[in-house]
C-alpha cells in the first residue's frame, strides 16, 4: 500500500514538474541563490544545523529541477542535477559529522557551485545575472 502511495505521489510530482513555466524555473533559481548566502554564512559561523537547513532547501529545489529537465529530455542537464544532488548529500554528510572540517565544507560548496550551477549555466544560459539577466539560450526549451 505504501509503495502504491509513494508511486502516486512521485507521478504527481513528475507531472507537475513537466508543466514548469519559465517563471517557476526563475523562482527556483532565485530560491537557490537565496539559500547560498545563509548557508555560507552559517558554515563560516559554525552554525552547521542552520547550514543543513539550507542544504535541504537546495536538495528540494534540485529534485524539482531534475524532473523539469527530464520532462524536456535534456539528459545532460539531468546528469548535472544528479551530480549536484550527490554533492549536496556529501555536503550534508560533512555538516553532520561529529567534528566538522569547516574548510573542507566551504571547498565542497564552492565545487558544488562551479560543477553544478556553473556547468548548467554554461551549457544552457546567457547573461551574467548582474548586468544582464540570465535567460535560456535560444532553442533550449
């Protein structure tokens, strides 16, 4: 029974993600940006439980993005997001350790941003987010 219920919830989630609008995608991207600042600040101040809260928010957003990219059949983007989810899991594990290596966590976050966010933006986005807003390259969606 639980398996059926979980499959139903998963199917509904995938269907909802398939209908994601550009505005909804932008909202998730802004939420990701909003999570990075507090996460980095929490890590710097050794507030690791607070940092884990931001990691959880990022994980939720990336799971939604994974469904969105799968729905438009962009396998390379799905692979980038899956890698990002693995990196988030590793960061969460580092933050959960009895003794947290602050420098290692900060390095892992930096690598996550470059390997995940940077890779996807390089492949699919235009603009720098500062002087020119981010937008999808022509033909991506």
